[in-house]
């Protein structure tokens, strides 16, 4: 019997999801965004290979990160949070480039402000784009941890990076 590469979220999960092809199992794990591959031979687990041993999410494309967000059951799942933090950083960098190039980013700034409850007081006096100090783009680049209206933040990311987060 050939080896089976079971794609799991934890070691306690069943071995029914996976592939006989290691590269296909890696692809399945990558889309999952976390977990491990259990190498099964004759109903015995020979080895467990963690997601972190195979991948660095910083190397993922925007579309691959967006797929992890779309496939997450909950926005609080670690892989979803990590993917969103990377996307926020990339979107912040691109938004700064857009602003400095003179593009009208007013709608994006408004959506960013609306991603926080009581945004009027939260961002009071915060400039949109300011190279001499903290600004709204810095907030986005740092992961937008205070965003509680996820659809607004997701919409900003989708708009800037041209990806679909499925929110």
C-alpha cells in the first residue's frame, strides 16, 4: 500500500482528508492555512509535518492569503488573523503609494474610519496620509487590530489589493 498524506488541523483529527500525492497534500494544507500533514504508512503515522515547517505565510500571494480568510470558519482563527494582518500591511503600503501618487483615496479613508465603532472620536485629528507622523495608513499597516466592523475593513483590503475575502 502506498503512503497516505493526511491533512489535519490537529494531530487528533482523522486521516480521511488528504492525498496519496505529497504535493497535492501540501497544496491542501496551504489552502487550509494551518495544521499539519500526517504521513501514514500501513495504518501507522510515521511522521507529522507542521504547516510552519513547510510554509511562511509572508511568501503567500494576496490571493492565497485571501483564500485562507475565505476558508476560515471564524475571523478569530489564528490563520485568518495572520492572513489578515499580512494583507493589512500590504494594503497599507499600497495605499500610501496610491496617496503619494496623487490618487483620490477619499472613499478608502472613509471606509477605514467606519471600520471602528465610535470612529469619530477614535480617529479625531488623525490625518489620512502624513509622512511626518502617525496617520490612518499606519493604522491599517499595523494590522488594524481595533477594527470591529470587519466588513468595512475587508472591503478596504479588497478594494486596495483587488482580492476577494468573501465577507
